[in-house]
């Protein structure tokens, strides 16, 4: 596992030894305090999980007695480790790389944002690349791919830090279901990306720039371009072949970032300190567990937990199999104690059931040996009517289900703002549109600015950070119904956000603005 890796960082392995003349001179200064090492002392922000160590005096009884100050080793800098593993950046930068470099320099706020987003993940990414013997410039690739946002989603249906599309994800063993999306799993998606990059590097005869181009635009596209140039007697390197515009910019963006990080002082850039140590630790779970309970017992903030565990699409882990939870270093012990000392049956307040053809509420209640009224209360149902594909929460025996128990334990008053919709509010508070309408006696989905809504939701904080604005390009065969179903939205919201009529035919290539829950797509 990551947090057990003990390899000595290259930063220490490459430090030069003092010369013999310097050693002799220091011996002549017997009564003097030794000078500190040539490494610059680094400061760590208060939000960092690791704090810099202060000098420790061994003997303060007589400063003039020749007693020497001894300092603990400085925390190694991850940026220096990344630099020491460079293997891609050319000495002479092509014009396209210089243009990308200058864009970064003109946009320091962008760099600050992506470096901040990278902090929880970049150590793990660097460590996995280092273990595989790959160039460490590739630790910057998720900046180009996703701005190091694990919830990133593109119009081509690519997801996660490494932006895997469904077909490639499946090829490299990243599964996706209604509980979990492996493309967003920091551990498994990074391991899959390392395997994929290694494969492409081999397929393109050790040429990393062509391998990166293939990672972005597909192996087939790059091979066709190489074949075309060779047939015409032209060069077949990255800079010479014909590639999509996005791919032509993709590699220069990575090389430009690597150039800035290689010599930040030259470009007047201040890199945030990131320690060459794990940011998170891993706890393996072999039974289903309520994620809100994990957050509660570990004391990790909801947004921080979601950032580290974006692969889970529901409030509990999947019901079968072994799964990993990532927690900031030092916060996992309460969870380990829970696992070691309690019955797994107590780890979740309910089971989820998917309604299939032929189901009835009474039959489901009988199957799980609970009263039908418990089932209705738990799911805020006013009638016994069910829909195929509907998900029901099945309360465990002994957990009496009421509208104010378990996951729905708090009522808030929400004031409607410009641009709000029932579905967006439901996403933010982890409830449903129907529950909002029932709680507020709403006959339609229409809202008024300033209107007050009563929202029953989990006692945990709502998760507005999971709401993403998406520009969706309509494809051949799309309809409002299919798009709404795909992204768990209502047709009314899509038409209102885009000011179109629900009976209007969509055109291929047309752009729609959608506000989606990133964990559900």
C-alpha cells in the first residue's frame, strides 16, 4: 500500500558530499556551531497534514562550551523529487511549448488552483509512476487532463483525474455500476493510467510524445497519421504528423508545465510546498458501510472526504466485495476501531432495493420481514404505487423507519435564488424532487425567487461542491427524455435552463447547459 512505501527519496540520494577541504576547515573550528545544510528551510501551511520540524537543541546549558545544535531532517519536497525524475522535456523548446508556457505565466491564478487541487493526490501519482519507472513529468498530466479534479467530466464522457472514457476504462478493469465508478477511484484509476501509459510507450517504440498523443486522441488516430507521413516520405515524429487541434496542444501543455516546475525561480513562480510523504491512508472495507457514519466517527469534513472518495455514487459502499476508503493521514484509527470491534450489520441503517417488474410494496416488505408502513415512511411514499427501476431504502429490523429517522434527520429552510430548480436543490441536499414537492405542497416544478422551501435531509452537510455545470453536445438520436434519464434530471429543468420548448426537436451538435450531480454520472 502507498503509506507503507519506504523508498528513500531521490532528493536525499543525490545530495553531494562535502569536500575534504571543507571537512578539514570545519574541524579547525572546533568551538563553533556547525552551519546548517545548504537546503533552504521550508514552511508548511497550517492546513497541511504534515508540519515542518523545528531545530532541536541538544544541550543549552552553556552556549559557549562548544555544544552543537542538531536539527531534524527537513521534510523532503515532492517537487524536487519530480524534477529528479524528468525524462521528457527537450532542451530546446518548440514554439508551441513556449506559447503554452507564456499562457501559464499570464494566468497565475490558474496555476495556484491546479497546484492546490493536486496536493491530496500528486504524491500517490508520483509514487506509482516512480515504482513503474515512468518519467515523473507524467505526475503533471492530470493537470492537463482534469485540472486534478477527481469529479471532472468531459463532453466525450471521460471521467476522473485521468479522464478515462467508458471503453478504455473497461479494458483496464475499471468497473462502473450504480454504486461505484472506478474511473474516479484515485487508487485504481491511477494504477490503470500507469498500465495504459506503459502499454502505449511500448506500442510506439519508446517514443513518449507519440504515446501521450495516443493517450489523448486514441492509438488508431496516431498510427494513421504516422503511416500517412511515412508514405509521403515525411518525418513521423509528434511535431510532424497531423493531429487534432486538442492533441497538438495537449503535449505542449504538459511540457510547458514541466518547464516552469523545473526552474520556478527563473519564471518568478512560487510553488506551494508539498511534502514527499503520503497525504492519505487507506482503510479496506469488506462489508457495506454508511459513508456518513465514516465521516462522523473520523471527524473528516464532508467535502474533504468526498474529494478523496469520489468513486462512491451513493451514501453507502457497494453491498458486495472489498473496497477502499481514503482518509487524511492520522484520521483513520477510529474507523479501524469500528471495524475491529463492531458487527458489520450495524454499519448501515438500511439496504437499497431496485424495483423490478412484478414487485409490489407488500411483497417487498414481506421479503425483508418489515411492516409495509415502515417501508412507506422510510421512502416518503404516499401510496403503494411503485415504478420499475425505482430504488427503495429497506430499513433494518430494529431501526424503526419514520420520516425523521436515520438518513432524514434534519429540516432546513431554503430560500430560492435566481437560477434554482427543484432538481438542483434536491441534488444539493441529497433528497428527491418528489420529496421536496410533498414537503412544500407543490403542484408543479415552478419556483419563485425568494420563495421559502422546507427541506428534509441528512444531518450531514449538503454537498453543493458535487454540482457541476456541463455543456452537453447533442448527438444523433438524442432526445430530451434520454438526456434527462442519462443525467438524472427532469425535462422541465433542461428546457428552462436552455430556454427551449419541450416539444422542440434537438439538432446534432446543439449545445445544452446542464447542472448535474457529478457523483451520479
